[in-house]
């Protein structure tokens, strides 16, 4: 089960907060412990220094017992243990609970840790300025740790106040995600046909990119649906006419007793079904060329070889109509494209050309290439197209008035879609000496 965004956000925020809190607390504990330990060592140092001064000034009296009582009166609830030794190893003065043996066998100036009476002690050793007396002061480690714990806890107390922030962070995250909940509700409440843009004013700034992407998708879906609806309506209209005509002719043939009339009706029905067959084929080809559904493989090919193949297929049929088909392709033209798609485009151009070219006419196909573009040119010997109609003939099912033959109005639309999928363009120009139509396909070699 996938985790929700709210859970993930809470998890990462709270985990980061807890890790940060533990890190700060651990660092503070370590630093406070180190400082407290240094402070207690400083106390031992100060006490030893004070004893050294007192011993130097009052060495003749050798009576420092009152010093322990002074420590108790001045607030030392757990006064350190101390000893004052002479240079010849005699214990001159010692504090309350101090043993008669040296507190530490380490006679060098400095700190040492010893075990005394079954407990760990911290000892500081130093000498008077004249080196005649050795002073040792000690403090039980357990007592230091108890006092150190209280000191550290007091320092960490403010950090404990941050723990309720976990609940506040939880509430903040939940509140911060409420706009997303409203956005989800708005989208979820839509009907399947409602592709209007989502109101971006209710979306937080971080979600605006997502909302814009969804709105862009809605726009594309609406455009695709509109094209589909228009295509379906046009196709239904175009299919209905030849189908209805063929049905009428077949009924007429069945009801006619005259052989010539029956044959005429069947021929008319055959023409209508042939037109219907071609229309269905072109509709299937056209549907494959929609950019949203086109799954075409592009591979290196020779456009000259393709043109020779298509022209060779079409030439015999055109000769029956007394139309000559000429191909001018002196050199191989290499590019990356889809063989079937380009063959369909050229075949449709030739079909359109032969449909408007009168008997005895010539259709010329030429293939040119430079460093940037491949140009495929088809010139017919028909009446041509006015400039006004040149902008209309690429539309689906558009046929010019007075066009002869069984055209479906999809030919140039198929050509345009096939070339567009190759990143190219289709241009319609006047033919030689202003006669006929010159169709120029230009495909960039780098994009093909």
C-alpha cells in the first residue's frame, strides 16, 4: 500500500525534528558534562591553591582544622577531602574524613583518579611555592556525578519544552495540506465529461505546477475529443452516401428484369462499394497517423528506392488512362523515416494527380536533396487550385467542386499528417507555366 503525501510529510518532518532534537540534546549533554567536570576540577584547583597560600603563611601553627568547618559554613555541603604533607613525608593537616595515607600515590602536580574505600575519587596534587609542603585535595566521583547531573538537567530543561512542538508540527502539516484536500475533492466531484480548467486559486503555490499540467492535459483531451467527434461525424456522413447508393443500386438490380439495366445497376453498386472500400482504407490509415496514437518506427531508408517502388506500382494503371508518369531521381537520398508512411503519402499524391490529369497528360515526380532538406515534388497536368482553395484542401473530407473521380477528400490530409510526423511541410504551388498543381514536400534531414 502506497503511503499518502500527508504521512510521508509528517514522517520526514517529525523524524528530522526528533533527530535534530536528539543531536542537540546529546551535544548539549556532552558539552555541559565536560564543562561541569572542568568546573569541579577547577574547584579542586582553587581549594589546593588556597591551602597552599594558608600553609605558607601559617606553617608554624600547623592548625588548619578550622578550615573544614569554614567550608561547611560557607555552603559546601560535601566539602572536598584534603591533606597537607611536609617535605619529609609527615601528614601535617588533614580535613574531615581524610585518611592518614596519601590520597594519591602520584606525587606529581596535577590530577589523578584513585580508588579509596571502595569508591572512585578525583585527586589534585600541588606544592607550595617554596616546595616545602605538598597539598592533595580529593572529591568523590559519585558525588561529582550527582551534582553534575543536576547541573546538566538544568541546562537541558529548556530543550524539554521543545517536545510539545511535535504535536504542533503535526497540526501544522495537517492544516497545510488542507488545500490539497479541497483540490482533490474538486477534481473527484467532476463528471467524466467535465474537462474545464481547474481553478488554480485554491491550489497552493507548490501544487500550481501540477494543476497547470492537469489543466493542460484537460485541454489536450478536449481537443482530442473534439477532433474525434468531428472526424466521426464527417466519416459517418461520407460512409453513408456510397453505402446508401450501393444499396439502392443493388435493390434496383434485383427488381429489374432487363439484363442491361441490371448490369448497369450492379456496376454502379460496384463503383459505390469500391469508393467505400477506399474510404475505409484511408480512414484506417488516417487514424494511425494521429499524433496522439501514432506508434511508428523510424529507420534509415532511401527515398529514391521508395519513390521508384511506388511509381512502378502506379505506372501500369496510369497508362491505361493514357497518363504518363515520369520520375526524376538521379541520386540516392538517405534519411531516417517510416517507409510505409512516406509510401502512403506519395501514393495519395499520385492518385490525386491522375484524377485531375486529362488523357495524354504527364505527371512528373522529382526528388532533390541538399544539406538540410529532402524535397519530393509531384506536378500534375490538371486545372490547378486557386489560392483560396489551397488553404482548404488539407482539411478532412474536403473536395473541390467539379473534381472528377472517386476521391474521398482524405488524400491531402493523409499526406499532410504523414509529412508532419516526419517534421516536414507540404506546399502547394502553381505548376509549370501556371498550369496544373505543384506539390512540394520538404523534410529536414536532421529531424527525419
